[in-house]
């Protein structure tokens, strides 16, 4: 076995990276293998806070509770890409990687360089890397996979509506992979953020963007400046980012939306 394949690892994509156009063409990532897979212990959610009036909620996954009856999407389906160390590092650096804060499954080695158990350490700004077990659809075998989950374990009540643009990518990827029809139907049925075409709403979005788009631009510049080659940013930067993110949403929920209308259509 050559060194590249021997050190390769499975990356599980459940969001926009399911689409070959996004992952292989746009991002120019070349997987060694591709398998349709399912993580039975987790479900799809939209608990990654985005930007009100533009991209309110981004895709994430959360663990299914033992006594949970209405799981929504049910077990999350997606695609497992077998990636070389270099390609895997590129994916994590582009998406953001952070420490793992929950106990790892017995079969998972906690000394893995991509799984940092120190909660004060640095990481990416939106996601953390999590190791879990996925089941391959073709033969029902299982494998350890890396996937990305929200850096904060937010309750389902914090979910925001995804944009139509974002959901279109998920629906297209699921269709390309021929995921189970029932799962594709749930993706199609997912409500999306569709801003009303009114003058009041337009003025509200413009006034919100006038402040927070500038802040967003500064954050992006900061990430580029302070991010290491493996996608990690300093812990102090994460705390500053969290403070700004929650301030933005508090401003939206309790001040701006009261005047101009909600930017997440909840």
C-alpha cells in the first residue's frame, strides 16, 4: 500500500460539499475514493449561526437524543471522501477546525492531531472536527470518519432558516449521490429564508448590513491574518468572534427586527 493511501482518512460531507461541482470542481479536492454513507447517531440541523438577512443558518449535525421521537431529518446522509493528508488538511483549513469537547468513541484515538481536547486551544471560527462512525450504503460496513460539527452545542431551538441558495446546493448534492428518496424529499421540504420584497424590509437589510457587513469584513481579514496552515486561529480571536457573533444576533433579535422585520424569517 502506498504512503498516500495508508495515511488517508475518511471525511464525511453532509452539506454543500456533497456536490461534486462544489467539492471537486470549485474547491479542486481530489478524493481517492467516494462512498455514499450515513451517520445513524446524528441528524442534520441548521445550528451554525450565519448573518441575518443574507445567510441566517448554515448546516450542521447534532447527536440524536435517546428519547427523541421526532428527529426531523432522521439519521444524516451524505458522502464519505477518502482523502490524503494534504487534501484533508485543505478541507479543514477552508472550513475551520476546532477542539473536540465530548468523549470520543472507544475506537477513536484521542491523540489524533485533528482532535484537540483542550477547550482553551485555538481553532477555526465556525466548526470543530469530530470523529464518529459512518455506515457505507453499498455494503452496510462501518468506518471511522471525520466530520464537521458546530463549535457550540446549541439546542435545536436555536436553528435558523437556511437560505434558498444554500439548500439548493444540498438538494443538488443529494440528487447527484442518489441518496434515499425519503431523505431527498425532506431536504426539498425544508423551509428556507425568502426575504419579502418590501421597501421596509429592504431598508432594514441595508441599515443592518451597513454596520455588520463591515464587522464581517474585519473578521474575514483577521482569519486570513491569524489562521495557521492547518486552519486554526488563536483562542483570543475565537473569544472576540463569539462576542461579536452573539452581539450581532442579540441586536437583530431584540432591536433591529422589532423595527424592520426578522432577517431569519423564524
